[in-house]
């Protein structure tokens, strides 16, 4: 993701979690939650928020 969007992404932080949580936030806005959706995001589901 960083290779293709280095001009768009100012910083990226990965935070370890427990219980199978996988959430993607942009600033403080939740843009994907594995817990809510019951699955991992498709590639474009996250990238569309970086444009």
C-alpha cells in the first residue's frame, strides 16, 4: 500500500490488538471493522478512502 500511495499517506501506525480485532481508521474515523463486517476488507475498500 505504501509503495503505491506514498504521496497520499503521511503516516501509518499498526497497533497490536487481541481477540481478532482488525480495524482501519483514517485520522480518528473508523473506515473498516472486521468485528462489524465479520471479514477482512477487500483491497479497494481501504484504498478508496485515501484518494
